[in-house]
C-alpha cells in the first residue's frame, strides 16, 4: 500500500515539473494556433475571390461572343427587311429584330455589372494581401519564439516524459484514473499532503484522528474538503 501512495505522489511531483515547462511556453502555443487559423482564413478568402473573378471573366467572354452573334443576325434580318413580300413577313421580322435588340441590351447590362464585380473583387484581394503578409510575418516570429523555448527544454521534457511513462505503468489503473480526474478538476494538483495539520491543497484542517489514520500509510484517503488524494508528510518527504 505504501508503494501505491508513493507512486501517486511521485506522479504528482513529476506532473508539476512538466506543468512548469509548459508554463514557460505561456500563451505562445495558443497564439500560434490562432494566427495559423487567421492566415488560412485569409488565404481561403483570396482564393475564393480569385475564383469568382475568373468565373465572371469567363462569363463576360461568353456574353461577348453571344452579342457578336446576335449583331450578325441583326444585320442579316435588317437586310431581309427589304425583301419582304407582305405585312405578315414584315411583322415577324421586326419582331425578331426587336427581340434581338433586347437580348443584346440585356447581355451588355450583365457584362457591365460583371465588370463592376470583377473590379470590386480585385480591390478586395489587393486590400487583403498586405494583411495576409503581415499575419504571416507575425506567425513566423511567434513560431520561432515557441521553437526556441521548446528546444531549450526539449531534453528535460523528454526525460520527464519517459519517467512519467514508466511511472504510469506502475500505477494501478483505478488510481491513475482517479488521479487524472482530480488533476483535471483541481488545476493540476491531485495529491496533497498534510502540512501543519492541514491539507496542503485547500488548507483546511484535517481532524487529528484522520491524521493518525493517514500516517499509517495503509489506505487511500481523500481530503473531505477538496477531494484530493491525501498522503502523509512522510510519503512526501520520502519522494522529495
Ligand atoms: Zn484539501
């Protein structure tokens, strides 16, 4: 039993060392992730607008071709006007000519708005590009900072992690899940000890009878106030 308690306390000490290393990185990992997201969003935005611009250009070319065809037809129809033999033919032909004229104006209007759209998109892209470059530069700097910090502690962290793995393999599964659950709920500290008759985690007094029981190191106790695993001062001294 005493080994079981020691293992849990050892795990606590090791995790605190790992947490300290992580704290050195501060907000950098989050900042890098946020910048990466912003950079990707802007890239996506530019790509979409570029595609939209390409499509509008294609549509304009298509419309131009259609307009040309319609104009050629108009010429033909107008020439035919001189050869009509009766009013019925004349009416049919002028109707056709009017219809073509309308179609041409519609296509020309569409091309005007497509051209406006294309200009607006190009403007948008041009304003976004410097923003993107700025963010990319910021991301590069933050990534370099983070890399430096990670590199400085790389060996130490690897050693801690290897120790932790070994330790975890020796901790009983239910103990480990309890440990992890409390660690998560209690800001990283799952195991506390008795200091000046109180729980080192929450500073609430531990009743003398309970202190005696804990000192026997033969049972797993939890602090009745904060729920942390409570081990004797002897265990803590032994591990540290
Ligand atoms: Zn407590």
